[in-house]
């Protein structure tokens, strides 16, 4: 992160700042990991609230820009020889009132933003979408972001939950209905077992407390998810090399 900030400052010819690139990275990590307010960040790092906001906005934008496009992520998955992917939607809770109906998710019964996530079987998040109001259904969101079209082009089998039923191959969903035959019950159990690691990768996003309940503009949910994914994947890559 410090390297990104350093290169950005050099590219724009930024003047001297109170915090150097390494020091600027720290409050951003605190903001993302712990969900601290900008007032608390400013007080803790000896800068004004406005400066703390500017540091966070700038760094999140830099990280988000490094997130791969959907087609690029799927091409890399094919090169890496992944046999299947996992598609799942997550709801990022937001600070909104009852009158904000488009943001209200009837499924979760809270206000939030819908973000689509594609993960690998080994719990690596490959791609996250932008954010849509929580009222959006997962299948509708997948169509809006062009996920179904790109998955069909890539030809990679993708496992998803019942919310995506109605989508055509390569997306595979569980069987619905009561009194299913034994074969379908067994297929659903196998489907859930294979889908589980990818869905746990989705849940890892919520370990970053900023995504527990956003107090900023709801539309930033997508940028925050992309930025956090870049950080998580970098950490995994560094661990694998080290």
C-alpha cells in the first residue's frame, strides 16, 4: 500500500505532506480493519478529520483500481487450471432509515448494499462487483453486472446457491422443493460441500469491520470490497512465497 501511495504522489507531483506514504497507509488499514471513524483516525494519527478522509479516499481508490476486471479474473482462473468457481452474493449493511426502501433487503431484513463475489475452491476471492441497493435479487445483480455472460464465455463451471436458480449453464444450483428423491438430496449435499470454501471466502470480507455497517456513502461498498480483496490476496500471495 505504501508503494502505491509513493508512486501516486510521484506521478501527480504531490507536495510535502504531514504523513509519509508508510504512515499514510497505517490509518487506512485501521479504518478498514477496525472500522474507526474519521474523527478517531485524525485524533490517533495527529491529522485533521479532513486530511484523514482524504488519505482514506485516495488510498481506497488506488487499491480498488488494482482489482481485476471480471473477464481478466476469469481468464486467470482458466490459466490457473481451476475446475470450478463459486458465485455468491453478500449484503453489506449500511446506516440508513426505514424510508430508504430501495436499500432494504427483505431476505436479510436490514438496509444494505448487494455485492457479488466470485471465489475459487481454495477460498481466494477472485473478483467482486460494484454495489447495488440491497433490494436487488442476487440473480438480477448477476445479470446487471454481466456475470452470467462472462461465465458462459469462459466456460467455467460455477456453483451458486438457490438464489441463482433460473440462470443457465455453466452455473449450477441446488435442487429446490420438498420431498426430493434421494439422488437429488445427495446431489445437494455434494453441491453444498463443494460450494462451502468459496462461501467462506465471501464471509472473510466481513472480518474487516468497516464492512459490518457502513457509515459512509452506500455506493462506496463496492470500492471498499475491491480494495479489501486486493489486500487479502496480496497477503495470501506473500504468505505462499514466504
